[in-house]
C-alpha cells in the first residue's frame, strides 16, 4: 500500500488514534496537555488506578514483544475507564547496562516509539515518554537503593542470564567479580523506581518479569517502613499470552539476542520474509498436527502464533482441527498466510510513522509525553523529599 507524502492518513490507519488532535492526518498535538493538572485544577490528582509499564528500546519489536506485551497494552488502554492513568515508558536507561552503540540506541528509541503508535497506543489517552527525559527516575532509584536488599538482588536471575552465568553463581565468584557491573546488578532498583515514581497500582508484565515486580513491592515496603506509608504496592497484571518461542529453537523464547535472524519475525517483516522464516522454522517429522508444547514444541509454537494473529480469532483447537489433514509444508504455508494477514496493517502503520515526513510528529508526541510524565514525577518527588528530610529548610 502506497501512502503519498502529505496525503490524509488512510482510514485503516486511524485505528488506535480516536483522540489525536490533527497530526498530518487532520490533527496535531499542541504544546500543552489538556489533561495536565497544573493547567486544569479540576483534574483528579489521585486517579483510582495508575497503570505503568515499560519497554526497552531494542529496535523493531518482534512477535513475542507484540503479542506478549504491546497488544495487551492497547487492550488495557481501550478498556480503561477515564479515572485510570496510563503511562508507557521507553526505558532507555536500562539499555545501558551492557555495552552499546550510541547512534544505534538513538535509532532504536525512534523505532520503538513508532512501534508503540503503530500498534494503537493513543498519546491523548496514554502518556508515552522516554525514561531518560525524567531525571526523577534516577533520583528515586538512589533513595530506594538506601533500603534495598543486596541479598535479594544477588538472587535475581536477570543479571545472571545476561552474563550467561549459572543461576547458582555467587557474587563472590571470581568470574562474577570480573564481569558484573553495578548498573546491571542494580537495575532492578531502577525498575522499581520507574514503577513507584508514578505510584502505580497495576503493572502489566510478562512471565519473566514477575520477580522484578515482587522486588518493586519489596522496595515499596522498605521505604514505607523507614519513612511512613506512601507508596502503594503495585499489583501484577499478568499477560494472558504465554511465551512466544524461537522459530529456530522452540524450547527458548523468541529473542533478538539469537544470532539467527530467522529465529524471529519482526513487525515490519515483508510477506516474502515471513514466508521464508516460517518455511525454515523447526518442527518435527510426526504425521498430523497436535498442540503439545512439551512433545512437539515447534508445531505448537506455530499453532499458537496462528491463533494470536488470526483475523478470524480462531482458537488453537479450531486451527488444529481445520489444518489436521495438511502436510507440514502446507501447514507452514497457512501459518505464513495468517501472519501476513495479521501484520499487514501494523507494518504499514509502522512504516508510515518511521517515514521522514513523520519525524516532527514523533518529536511532538514524545516531547508532550515527557512533559506530562515529568510533572507527575515531580508531584511524587516533592512529597518523597519531604518524607526523607531533604526538602528545603
């Protein structure tokens, strides 16, 4: 589908943007936010629910990111009441815990922002912002660090997996001392600050982030015990989608860290690329189809992908029954067809937002989101500083 520069935004792309004010597609964002409490004293200062979640700027999301997180964010946004505060952050400071390229990080931040808009997040309904643009994140991290448990941090699995170490490795291990940096070890404290800074009541997470949310609740308890009750203990909103697995190794989750590009499908993959990746997906030589993640992980992964992206909303059971008589080759053709149909509109929206013509619009979206998030963060930190005794004399 060709979108002419300066042309009105196509109807199919308007989904997810019901409240936007006139961007090139007949609306534009203003510098101020009508929802900002400092502009409207009647705005509620303490919404009944505050939902926060974040995504690292690793570039173009893959299907696991989309189905497991982003798609759920949009569903939460579209079903939330007006009393619910929604904040979704591109957590770029977390991208610094391992060696990285600065120019690539800038590009990946832009790609992630475009993806959030493409999947349907509405910047008039949800606050979309860069973590690094709100200095209070790191200030609160330090304050929480003063009551955080090193023992708890040492038992967490993420830093061990990122360094390819055993879950049983100890901080005293010589290899750990040589490889582990403070930023990687302590980033769960920053993650806690990300959540508590906005006094979030609910946090949508994937299965691999449950431990980090438990740690955030622990940090909230520690602060409240030391300084008086202030932070709510955020509740887990578990994604209903189980892990999306790698196409090349269906016993591990889909990830960009896998060296083989054919292990994952990106949201902007072309139809030809999707067909090629599905054709090369690891399955098995057993006749027929069955959903058995333990015994037949490859086939089960493809069946799950079909159900998640199926425009007819068929279940795994229905798809398995309808495709039962197909050869593996024919089944893979059906998988590819379903994914292409399910991702076409999303890919076109993503390409639209990544076009040079939309660069200014992306800047306006994130500038307004940064301002709105910063104001909310400042409200929290004024009270926190008073509680811990570092406010002005």
